[in-house]
């Protein structure tokens, strides 16, 4: 690499290199970023089309998530410290959870609180 170092007050301050080398470095950095992004995406959870279709069709997110995670009303109620009846009312659209309950539901369902809003 053909680099010229410019000093200010006796200390290296700037590096100058030919534009072709600069462009090659940028390409390498972009490729490394693409690789890092791909690796990060591989660790993210993916969802089946049926799950997404249910949400897009306007089904109650709480019920869709509960079904997807394979939890019964009883199991989710126990995990969140509420009654099955309360969860059933929420799934039927007859009750809105408090922010505290919404946070507990999100934790139990391993999703974001925003994922549980209509």
C-alpha cells in the first residue's frame, strides 16, 4: 500500500493514499460489513409464513403468539400471574392489558411488547 503520512507538530495526523487504493479499502470494508450483517441475521428468529399471515389478517397478536409458542391459556396465565379468564378476555378483544402485564406477556412469549399490539 502506497501511503503518505503527514505530520503536524511531529506527530502523525493524516494519511494520504491513491484513490484506487482508497476505493479498494472501501470495497473490502463493505464486504466485511455484509459478512457481519449476514452472521447477525443468522442468529435472529425467523417466522413461518402462516404465523405472519395470521398477524397480517388482523388476528389478535396475543393469541397468535401464544399459539406459535405452543402455550395453553393456563400455562401463559401461570407464567404471567394472571387468570386464564383475563387472558381469554384479552384474546377476545374485551380487555386491554396494563403496561406491566404487557411486559410480562412479552417476556413469557419471547417477543417485544410492540409485537402484542393490534
